[in-house]
């Protein structure tokens, strides 16, 4: 929760600070943003400018969209939301990297030993350049990623998301690690733990 808290404070401050000039005298009427909050925010070691935060958010959404596309395109929407939830649940966990891109591409430098198979299979990680179905899937995956990431920053989860799932695999494999976890859902061709 602490990690998300820093992101939310940063997002609130970034948004509020970007609208202050437009508000003029009305800026004094804003009660949600205090001088102490601003001072606390800008004095943090991990302070980022608004533009840096926008770039980070865009990168996080892109990585999440790639993962949804490569891991679950062709699955029902609920299965795609569940894949997004697994990734975001891992970001919240201290066991995994604390960014979406860090989670998605963890161990990507190790061929066939990464967290998500598309990240280390030796093929390009972009998508959407094929037929119309591929293009539609690419766009849908990134729209879902944008919604899921926004809700994540707000401390919410999409209603189709899984709140505890940290792992998944397709039904056509039986990985040895699966017996160590409790199945929480089977959606489309994926089992979630």
C-alpha cells in the first residue's frame, strides 16, 4: 500500500499543480492540497517531475498492454482483466519488482526462464501489426491496460480482476510450481493461483 500511496500523492500533486495557473485566485479554495503536502512531496528522495511521471505512467501502461496482448489475447475479457490483475498484484507484492515493466520483464534476459513467456521467447514483443484481429486485440489490450493502471493508482481494481492471484498458466500445461498454490479461478484457457 505504501508504494501505491507515493504514486497517488504524486499524481494528485501533479494534477493539482498543473491546474493551479488556470485557477488563479481560486487556487486558495482547494482544500485537498496543502502546503505541507507539497513540501513533503517535493522533498522525497524519489521526487519526479510531472513530465517524468507522465513518461513513467505511459511506459507502465505500454508494458501492461504488451503482457495482456501476448498472454491473453483471444481470451474472454474477464481473463484479460485477470492477467492484468496478476501483474498489478505482483507490483504490490514485496516479492516482485515494484513497477509494471519490472514485473513483466523480470528475468527477460534469461531465455525461457522469465515470468511471462513472451518476454524471453526471442520474438519481438510488439504486436498489432498483423491482420485486423491482431490490430483490434492490440488496441483492446492497451485500452484495458490504461483502465487497469488508472484504477491501480486509485487503489481500486477492475470488477473482473482477481484480488489475490499472483500466478497463472494455460490449461494445456501443468507446471510443477502449480501444486504449491491454491487455484482461485479458471477463466478461458487460463488457471489463476
